[in-house]
C-alpha cells in the first residue's frame, strides 16, 4: 500500500490519519489489519507490489466494495480493499506515458532545432498537458481566484520610440496599438495563481494580469503576470511546477501557499527557477492593490508591419499610482479580517469614481540586438533589463466599470495567448509555444464545449463568419447550406482574406533543424539575472526577501531540501544572501560563494519598487479615529485636505452611530472597531478633542490601530490632544511634537500648534511615500 512507502512524509508515522470513509467509526482507522490481510493473500500482495492482477480475479474480488462478497473481511475495511485494486506506487518504477511507453525526456518539448518552435506531433507533451488541463472541474487549475473590470485602451498620439523609430506604425500593422483616435474596449482579470477560488487575496503568490482587447480586427488576449520572468523554461515542465506548488496530494494542504516540501523540493532541483524565486520572495508577491501592480507579457513576442518586417517586443503595464506592496504580517491578518482585500479594493475605487489607469509600454529590439544579449530572449526565466532596452510608453488603459454579474463576466471570461490580431505574432519561446496549445485545451475542459467563445464576455465585437455550426452551447443560428470550403452552393462564402486586406499571416520566420528534445546552451545561465535582481533591491527590500525565505523554507520539513536551496541556488546568487537565509532555517551557512555565482555588480533601478513611488495619495484609504467630543475643525479641515488630494477618508469609532463634536458638529462613522482594522487602511490620523482622545486612550482597539500601523511602516499622524494616544502607545525611537511644534519622524507626523495646513501637508507627504522603512518596530506589541 502507499502508506508503506518509505519515502512518504514522516508525518505518516507521527500522526496516523483517519479517512473520510471511516470518520463515523468509533475508533480511528488503523491500517495494520489491512496490511496483514494483504500479506496473507498472495494475489493481493502481487497487486500491492505492482503486479497487474488482471483477468484472473474472481467475481467477488472484482466487486470489492460489496460487503456481502467480502468473506472473512470486515465491512470496516471493505472500501479500502476496493481502493487497493486501483492503488499505484511509482517507487522504483520507470516514467511512462499513459499508454505505457517509456519516456526519455519529460522536461523538453519536441522542437524543430534547439531554438525552434514546438512540433504538434509531440505526443508526450500533448498527453501530459491535456491531463493537466483537465484535472480540475470546473475551477481553473491555476488562476482560480480572481476579479475583473471593464475599461478601454487608447494609443498615444505620438509615442516616443527613441532614435531608431519615428512611429509605432513603422513596427506593427496592429491598429489597436497605432490609432490614437480609437478607444478599444477591454476586460481585465487579475488573479492569484496557486490558491483555490475560495482562498484569500493577500497570499504570497504571483498575480495574473490578463487583458482581453475587443478590437475591430478580432480579440487580442495579452495574458501575463505581475512579474516579468517565469519559473520554468519549457511548457513541458508546467504540470510538474503546478503539481509541486499545489496542496500536497496526500492531505490537501497547504492552501494557496508554496511554503511546503513539494514545491521547494522541485525548486531546489531546478536551478532555472532561481530568478523567479527572487521575485516571489520579494514584495512583488504581496501587492498592495491591483491598481498598484505592474503587469508583464512575460514572453518575447513579435511585432510585424505592413511590409512583413518583424521586431521583437516585450509588453509592460505600468500603474499610474505606483507599484506598492503589503508587508507579510499585514497580509496574514488580512486573510482573516479582510480576505477579499484586493478584489474589494478594485471594486471600491471604481464605484467611488476613481478610474485606475495603466500605461502600456514596449521594449523593442531586433534580431541583431537579441543575439548580442548575454541571455536568450526566448528564455522565459529572463527579462530584458531596462538598462539595456528602455520601456517606451505607447498608450494607456483605463478601468472604469465593474461587472454586473461576477459569474457571467469575471468567472466565465476565458483567455488564450493564441488570440492575436494582424501585426502581433509569436516567438519560439518554448513556454509560450506550449501555452498556445494548453489554453485552448483548458477552456474546452472548463466549458465542456468548443463554443466557449460565444459566451457574451468572450465574444468579439468584430464580425464572425466561419463554418462552425454545432457543439454544446452553440448560440448562433447560422443560415445557409454550405458549412465547408471550397463550396459552390454558397458562392464559396465566407471568403478568405488576403494579407493586404487584413487577413492574418504569420511572420515568415526561417526555421531549420532536427526534431530534438533538448534545450539550447543559451538557456543554461540561471544566476546572472537573479543576482541582478538582488543587487537592485534596497536594503529593506533585501531584508524582506530574507524574511520571506525564512518563512517559506522554515515550513519545509526535510533538511536536504533546505540545504539544496541555500547551497545550490541562493549561494550562487549572492554569498551573503545565502548566509542570511541559512541562519534563519537551521542550515550551516556556506563558507564560500557557490562555484556558479556571478561576480557582476550590475543593478537595474527599475526593478526596485522604492523607485516606483509617484508623488500622489490618490485612492489611498485613511482611517480617522474619533469618539464623542472630537475637535470639529480638525476633522473637517483634515478630511477636506486629504480628499482634495484624492485620498478616501473613513471615520472609525468604537460603535456606529452619530458622534458629536466639541463645538456641536456631528459625524457618522463609516466603520467601527469590530469590523475595521489598521491592515485595511494605508494611513491613520487622530484629530484632537480632549473628550474624544480620553475615550480613545481608554479603549484597546485605537491603541492597536496605531501600534499595528507603526509596525507595518505606515504613515500615522496626530494633532492637538490626539498626540496623547501616540504617547499612550509608547512608539519606540519616535519624536513626538512638543507644545507649539510640528514633528515628522519616519512617517510619524505630530502637531501641537494651530497650523493645520502645514500639518496636513506633512501628513500628505508621508502618505505619498507609502512605507517608512527607517523605523525599528520590533518592540511594538502588535
């Protein structure tokens, strides 16, 4: 039986588990009687050891689930006996296809030459990917939890493409990218990757960033992530990656987390994952909001112009509001207090009249430039550094409408990287090549029909005319007799369209090479860009990566996995980084750098989120803590100043219901302590008013608000008597304003004079910085 596998998790020996089938039994199930029964039965022993046992079983053996046919065996074990017939143990066995053919290589798809496109005849790839695509019904296997919004994309009038190109029309015939008078409707779906549909928004994970452009030439789906590299180099590896990172198959845990043995086992044996791991351990995996998150097309694509000429392109989405993160402690509290934090945030800002905006930028480079790079542009684990090829903005996307029905729109929207329009084409990136097969196959599984493209949210605004007529969920009523080509009955309609009239033609790339399962030598450098990323981080960002590694690898039970991560991967990125990680996870720090550690000290400032902080507080959510007796002028003046700069002020009090000011004004709180927490806000301000502040100082929740926000490096402010709440919390190493002064210290703004304008301006400046990493909050009890 599988339970006897000596390689299974040690937890099986320490914590015997009952099964759902026997949960109603008075005693927990013990596998020992079942093991003895197998040992005493030669035929069952043969099957348990891997023999086929087929054809020779008696009728009673073939119906092992019927208790009347189980002579000498108790009903308690009858279900397990039935399941024994189908148990499979791969220990010591050879890898085969579903049809028993032994497999020589399961990491590389069959390509036309080492850098050529994937070949359709690759039966192993198609079988492996088909099995993966169809293993979850109806939830998406990955990207199950998401949210979305409608909007539009509009090209800029005259985008600056640098010295080489005068106009984007020189590079592509895709009108969606070239016509500044055209606003193309879009639907964008943001998502986590690993977790189920019911998991939390704020887990450490990659985020999907998929955009469907409903162009006049047909749908274009730019299906990307919030990180520009990826874990693996070939689509053949994708099922293995996802199986490793998903909940472990024996117990279904953990949910929406990579912090377990199987993922890090896989990663530690795949050096190609190193660069992406650095991104995932960084704050990029904890986005503050979808509207504050970059997006990337990940792969190298092609742009093709009217003359059939092509250049390579990388697509970038850059948020107008900057690129910002949560901190780890904050995210874990949000899991319980506001698990829809990112989804709700997108809905709220759109419904409140703020339209999140992103700029679409491109990195353009030709074949000659690509060959000169010290990496392969077809390798999806690599980026093109902006220090080598700048990102050129070409247009903007605005999201301005939430869905009317989550299921009909957000849940049923279906993307496919193969949905492109004339002027946009593919490269031979082996991960992209596999996705061109996998996404179509995935949608067939999710929707049970090839007609998923007829669902309203997926249907193009461009006219559709083809010879498809049937299948589940067919919604069009197609007239005419002929549904084939060529035909004379219907005048051979619908007609094919020449390229010069808008018909899609693939770029005529010259391809030659042997059919081979291999990977180009140019894909073998796994550490140069990982080191570039590390070098580009500020010290607080580097510490975040170290802390994340401590958590993730601290959850790994097997010492050999932790050691491989430190010695084989991290020590080949940066020696000091490896030592810092080792010291937190019980691994002896390495004595010297890894043999493959690059020696370069190159940096790319664009990789640090601290360099992506625009001077704005628009859409920031500010908690204003009050009680009866608040200072009316403080509340009205501060609220007006913050909202004038685009912030969203929410008044928080102990209970809901009208609060009275010291001068007779009234305020209705938006939130109360039971339903609100500092983790749901970007900043906190405490107005004066002696009666109000006295009440706050006697309550535990306001103190928790202040302490927790301080711990999470958020801006906090207090004016007049409000400063007494900060003193009651006893913030470490923090200057609080004396009488008549205004003090701003590492994002803590306090004021004991009447200059509310100066106080508000200092607080707004602090909010615009997002986080104040210069604090030392270790001693704060929150």
